[in-house]
C-alpha cells in the first residue's frame, strides 16, 4: 500500500447518528485534503443499524461512505471494528487514516495501524501535511508537560484525533457523495473479547462532557463530605461536578467523575477547581476551559499558572462565603 | 498446567516530578531525566503486577514474570516487582532501545522476548506509559502475538482457561470474557498495588534478573523500520496570568471572587 491516495476516516456512531467526534475527524480530513490538492475523503461506518449516519457523513464532508451493517456489530465490539477498518483501508487504499481518540478508537486505531504495518500518531491536537506530504501531528506527551511534533513515515499514516480539537463543518445537505457497502464477511467468531455484562451509570443531571460550568474538587477537600458544598455550588450555577484522580482513587467519588488525561475531557466556559494542585495530567482534561478559577491554600500550586482568577486560602472558609455571595447575586 | 503470566513494566521518569523540575532539550528532542528524582516503574504497570499477583494469590503455582526493555535500568527500582512477589524479572537492555514516541520498536522487542519465554497464558500490561502516554504497545503486542485483547481493566480473574475482566467505562463498567491466551491492560481503578514486605525485599535481593540483549531475543535492530519520527518537542505555552483576589480574610476573598466572576460575566 505504498502510494495511497486520499484520506479514510474511521467513523463512530452515537446511537443511530454520526458521532460528533467523527464530524470533527471529517472536518480535519477535509483540511488535509485541501492541503493535498483535493484528494478524496472517505468514511467507513459500521454498526447493527446505521440510521441516517451515512448521509450525515456526506453532509459532514465525506465523498465516499463505506457502510457495514451486521448483527455482529451490535455494541461495536473492537475486534469487529478492527476487521472492518482494516478492510476499508485495503479497499480505499488511503494516504492517511484518521480516527478519534475515544473509548472505541483507543482500542481500534493502534491495532489497525499495526495490521497495516505502520504506527499510530496518538492523541493528536493538530494534523497537517508537510512539504513531503507526510502527515505531521502535534500531541501532548508526559501528561501534558511537553508537546511533541511527530511525522508519520509510512503509508498509510494513521492518526487518532483528540476529541474537541477541531470544529466540525456546518452540515451541508447539498454535498454530493457516494454510499457503498463494504465487501466484508463478518461472523461472531471475529469477536474474541465477549462482553457478558454492562452496567451504565449515566450521570445525574448535566453530563460533565457537555457542561458549561464544571465545579471540580481535589484531595484538598479532605474527604467525600467536602463535595457537599461543591454539589450545592454546581446546582446553584447550573454546572456539573468533577474531580481529580486522587479523589476517585481514594473512593470519595466514582471514576466517572474524573477529569484529566485518563478521565474525561471537559470544555466548559467556567471551570472552578477547589483543592486541586493542577498536575499536568489533570490539566490535560480541562485546560480548554474558557476560564479556570482556582481556590487553593498553596499560592505556589500549579493550578494558578493556568487560572484566570484565584483565591489563595482555605476552601472551608472561602467556599461558603463565595456560595452565599453568589446566591445573593443570582436572586 | 500452572498459569504463566508475563507482565510488561516500563521504567519511566517519575510523573510526580514537579513541573519546575521538568526539563527538555528542544534541540536534541529529548526529555531530560531530573537529576534529583529517581525513575519509577510506570504506575499502571505496578497495577498490572498487582493484578497478576492477585491471580497468583488464588492459584499459588502461577508463575509471574516481569519483563522490561530499555537502554538502561535503575536496578533497585526495577527489582521492586520481585519484592512485591513476582517470580522472575527479565530485562532486555540495549543502547539501541532509546525512549521514543514510536511504539513499533518496543512492540517488536517485547514480542520477541515473550516468544523466547515460551508458552504464555496471559500478558498483562499497563494501560499506558506515563512518558509518551501512547497506550499503543499492548495493542500492537496483541496483534503481533496473535492474542485476543481487552483494555482498561479494574479486575482480572482467571478460571478454567477463561479470563474474566471488569473494564472501566466512562460512565460505568462492563465485564468481558476472553479465552486464554490473551492480553489485558490494567488501569489505576484496580487499586493501589501492594507494598513489598520485608520478606519480599530479602527474597528479591537473592534473585538475579535475567538480562538479554536485543540480539539475544533474535532481533536485528537495523531491520526495524520506525513508523514515526519526532520532529519537535516544546514546553506548552503557559496559560493566562492569574488575577489573585484578596480580601480581609478567606471569607471576604470568597465574596469578592463571586463579585469578580459576576463582573466578568462568568456566572
Ligand atoms: C499517567 C497518569 C495519568 C493521570 N491521569 C490523571 C487524570 O486523568 N486526572 C487527574 O486528576 N489526575 C491524573 N493523574 C494524577 C495527577 O498526576 C495528580 O496526582 C492528581 O491530579 C492530584 O490530585 P489533586 O490535585 O486532587 O491532589 P494533590 O496534588 O494532593 O493536591 C491537593 C491540593 O489541595 C490543596 N489543599 C489542601 N488543603 C486545602 C484547603 N484546606 N483549602 C484549599 N486547598 C487545599 C493543596 O495545596 C494541594 O494543591 C495521572 C497521573 C499519571 C501518572
Ligand atoms: N519499554 C517497555 N518495557 C516494558 N513494557 C513496556 C515498554 N513500553 C511499553 N510497555 C508496556 O506497554 C504499556 C503501554 O505503553 P505505551 O503504549 O508506551 O503507552 C506500558 O504500561 C507497559 O506495560
């Protein structure tokens, strides 16, 4: 597959809609296509039911959509999606393959890259084409303490785009594209890791990932009781509660609350961090917030380096007065 | 047949190194190991070792071999898994194994070393190494060795040749079953790894690690083509300059903060 052409996006579904992350990946692919003099963008989507997603893929930037519908794809087991993506790469023979660094993408994309005999540029914040038409990506490394720029040396280059780093294109229903069924036989034997039980605990109230305001607490809160005023604050200003890994590791809150490199990425307008030191791995999940506000008793805490407003003090004294004053202002 | 488990473990710069001690050489494209902070076993790998030892607790004839590859090792650091209770430590040490964001070299060398170890039932890895945060080596290794794989485990149990894995999902968890041989990556949700006991430390002191070169595992470095090239390395730009809100006391500062956020139309 030495001389690839075009860009293949490995798509994902959100229910029976095209996932937002895939619209972002298509948008990135269109920019790359532009830099390559208009090479075609294709998309592969696979599931037990695709709904209107193939058409949405075209509106979002794809020229060709390869579809696979099979009961084997119920719950999108990574083993089956890897097989689909590998097949799509054989058929489309692309120069670049772009996916998203999501729960599914993390399991699928490295395997696809290894099957294609190349390596994956992981967790890319930006993607561009260099003068030799190599795919070049910037990505955080060392928990976000440094930013690396990596060039992909082999074809096809495979990259995992970090969610929310590219704006999706405005859907354009007048775009023209082709929908094709991907030629692949899938049967149950492809799925080696079988899901036998799943417990989803959807968050109460606003989802962390979607919240416009996030109030997060860290080890400095001293225990699960410390989160009571944080919950009050969140409901007062219409936000969601988040936490540092230290809090989840200690069992004060379930891991679904964790913000950061290995937790959730949040992009609120306002991120209030209470008793959080601001380790790079935590900031990796919240540094795209429009404004960070920190309450921490240590003036040297790293969180203040990225905060717009800060109070150096004991949260037990700062927070109640802060909440009372907000109450008054918001009456 | 007793179970044979291989746990991969990487020596990394301590991720708790304070930001002020984190240095890079932007010309040489290298992260400089902080002089005052010793390296550690990657945290998720310690949890993978813990997962293996829990399986061994239930089936004491299980063999747990810890495998690491790298250019140089701090022996006291790398011996910690032995002190925790692992049976063997195998180190593939070679100047050519420089740390790089390209996972393919590590995949090839680890795969060759695991093949040399013989029949392995279960490979446990950390979910990612806290240096390049790649989360790729295990998946590549599974492809290379033809093993079934699942990731981000918070519990791993083995019974009758089947691994039962509880995985962490963003909003819940799921249970996955895989017929051995298999590869599983482990996350911090598994819980704090056990501390070495005094007896463990003494026993580890008597065990010598097996040290192989790349040639010993039957590989020729020049035949490994890199997939990625590092072309830039920089420190992130620091964010906004913080405006500190002060008051007569902490409570007053809290009140003023509320007023400030209102003024800035943030609430
Ligand atoms: C590979 C890897 C991945 C990681 N992923 C994540 C991740 O996804 N998310 C994450 O959060 N972390 C992650 N971490 C962990 C991260 O490095 C930090 O250890 C963690 O974020 C620290 O949590 P913390 O700020 O709550 O605790 P600490 O660092 O202990 O900070 C507590 C803070 O509270 C302040 N404080 C104490 N008492 C008070 C008081 N009374 N009033 C006000 N302030 C007070 C202290 O000054 C201190 O700054 C990861 C680490 C690694 C190695
Ligand atoms: N040099 C290495 N030696 C041993 N294990 C490694 C090495 N590199 C990666 N691994 C394993 O693969 C996991 C993921 O690494 P990475 O893909 O580099 O993030 C780590 O947690 C280790 O278990």
